[in-house]
C-alpha cells in the first residue's frame, strides 16, 4: 500500500517550474497518508462478537464456504449500491476466513474483481444456473440480500420450485429482533412459547419519557424471574427495553391496536401488560380487551378508562364524597363560556387520555377560551373535555399506589415544590385534601 501511494505521488508531482519546497511538501503529504493507511488496514477479529457476549457459541454455524448472489445487469435506480453491498459481503467473508463463490454475469462491477471472491461464475442469475453452481461448489450457505431485486426474485423462485428444500437450505433466525410483514409465505421462527406481551412507551415526550421505559423493563425482568417468556413491543430505539437481551423477543413495531393484536394472535400470547408503558398502551387497553378479546393483565381496562376519562372520574369523586373544584363536561363553546363566567376565571381545560398535562391549559380570559377548547378537543377527539375551576396558590400532591382486590398494598405520597398547574393537576386546599386511599377507590 505504501509503495503504491508513493509511486502515485510521483505522477502528481508539480511541474519543475514550481518551487522545490512546494514539490517536497506535496510528496510528504502522500507519504504521510501511506503510513496512516498501512497502519489502519487491519482485519477485524472474528472472535470479537464472541468475546462481547452478543453471540453465544451455541448460536454459531460452521460455515466454510458461502455462495453470494450478485445483482446482474445494472439498471437505472438499482446500480452501484448493490455492487457495493455485495463487495462488502465478500470482503467480510474473506476477513472471517470463509471461502466465497460469486454468481454475477456483469463484468463491469467491483465485486467480480478477482481479488474479492475466491470463485466467480459469470452466469445468469436464474434457478437453473444457480442450481448448477450449488451442485458443483456445495456451499454451506447462500446470501440473497446483497444482490438487489434480481437476487431477491431468485430466492422467491427457488423457494417456489422447491430447490431450497432439495438442497437442505434452512433459514437460521435465532435472534431477539423480529420484523413482521403481510407478504411473507412462511415464518423464520416458531411461536410456541405463549409468552407475555409488554407494551413499551414509544417515543419520548416532555414529561412522559424514561420513567415508563423503567417500568416496562422492570415488569419484563420480573416476568422472566418468574419463569415466563416475555415479548416486548416498542419502536423507540433509545430505550433500554429495546436492548437485545431485555426480553426473549422484541417486536420493533408501532403501538397501535391493529399491530398489537396481530402480534398477540401470532404469538398466541398468554396475556398483555398495558399499564407500564405510559399513555400509548393505555389508549388502546379497553379496545384490546373488549374488541380484540385479549387477556389484559394487571389493572382492568374498564378501571383504566374510569381514571382516564375526565367526566367518569369526576363523577366518581362526586359519588364517593371527595372534594374537587367545580367542573363541567364540554358540550359547546357557549356552555363553556357560561360556566367560566359562573365560577369565575381562571378555569382549566382538561382533555381525557393524556399524561403530563398535555393540552391542559389555564385560561384567564374569555378571549383565550375558544382557541384553547379547540386544541384540547383535537388531542383526544374520542373522549370528553372537562372544564374545571382552577384554584390558584394550591399545592400539588402525587399519590402512587398498588392495590389488590380493594386492599392497599403499597403507596407513596409526594408534594411538588411548584404550585398546582405547573406540571399536571392536583389540589390541596386549606390542608383538607383527600386522603391517599380515596384516590385508589
């Protein structure tokens, strides 16, 4: 490498009319680059994955020769990138000490260079010719994912013709990461564990973030310690819950009713935990149980709905005699204006099914009321918006508790430094606020 670059520097030497120092500097630049490249070009250690613990020894497959399917003719929109990916695959095989066999009829590619693959067949990428090469070379594996659409089409054809079965081709997929599609003809893994699904938190938002990832991870760890198989559904890569070793299976999918039910039915899951992932899982909890027939573990979705629905929750507080500020369900802007005038400004607009005060707004004048009401209605259009008298100078109290069959097992009470309304909503007026257990009924 150093000799090649030094020789190349001679061809770039400026004309003799330039100063000698300039010519010397340019030559030094090439020599310096040659030294750096010569030092850095070291093949990676194939044992690094084993040493890191990412791959276990039992998961390794004894592979001595691999057949790589090239992209064939370069077409518009499908050109150099597949030549590049195929070349990188061949380089990786060489560095790992695995012999490579390439099928590609296109001689105008980097991957067909004699220095990359151990054997190159300039043959059409068709089932007939590929079968011929398989019978002659007897490879331990075949790469279909580095040749673009041509290679993918070949794989589909060979599967339909039964050629993969003829040659004993298997599809190893012993991994924590699963990707779903509606277009596949067969599964790469089996679904016999009947594990428990845990719904993660999705994207992070201000006031609604890492605490739910902690909850989801803790629930997963507890289930695994109890000997249960676990299935995590989450689409946020910046979470601990999506690490490869957190759950037995990870579905990197959206937290929608349709997708969760697809996975629930596919896995024949024993149940689904919705109460540790924050707002998104709770939004679909009731539908999962009543429409999908899923076995929702933990808090009953009907009770989640009673707490999330502002109107239902306020009615419950009234029925059990818990003091709360005057409130009214929103039915029209005119009624909202009349209520605000009656109780006096400021008032608080409170949409249902939101965490961390999302779209909750303290309104101090009639001019702001209409715009704020429209914004709150758009946040959760399927659930009521409640207007409440906002009490200024109040203290905010948080009560977190765990109960079973109506019995309080554990609870924690905390008081916010800021006054009520800065973070979310809660009141204690005159030191006579509700007892912690009242919030758990």
